[in-house]
């Protein structure tokens, strides 16, 4: 499969999925979210895969959702949402909420290999344990200072 925004590596019983947009701190564009969704589904369906590792290329794991890179703005023009609130709600619900819920329910142990920034969205649900390393965890919705493990 050809990937534009991620790397998918089968390492024996381990799959490593790497966000590969370091030039925008691995901000999650619509294209990346769809690719991550397909990659998680592939790993979940593969009987030989026992563990999934999610990583970010470059210095940062992810700066959150992409709300303004040139690639994202071009993609938004190429894939406009319908004219009404219902169409916008449906698309955003599928893109941001439903995909996160599917990822949360992947039936394999999933390890986040976090470094640098790790900014989450409001719809994210996670259980995490941080050990050492240089990372900055944060949530833009809280207005609170980022957490350092």
C-alpha cells in the first residue's frame, strides 16, 4: 500500500506505524487520519501482528490536528464539506471521533513511542504511563499548562 503521511513497518510480530510529517510536527491532517485508520485496521486484522507501536518521525510525536498547513488547506479545498451544519457535523464526527474510538478499540497492545510534543484533541481517550524521556504532554482545550512526566 502507498502511504503519503505515515510509514507502516512489519517487524516480525510487531507493527510500527509512524506519523511522517515532521515538517509540521506530525500534525494530523485529514489524509493522515484516514491513513492511520487504515493502518490500525490492517494491524488489527493481521493474525501475525501481536503488538502495535505508534511513533512520530523527527523531534516530535504530534502537534495535534493540522488546522493550517499548506497541504491541509489544499486538501480542504479539494474535499469540501457540504453546505450545511449537518454535513459538517457528520464529517467531523467521523473524522475525529469515530476514528479515535476505533483506534482505542484495537484488540492488540498498542504502545505510543512519544518524544517532544504530544498534543491531544478533545475527543481523545487514553490511558498512559510516562517514563523518563524528553516529552511535553498537553491539551489545548484545558487552558492549563502542559504536563511534564
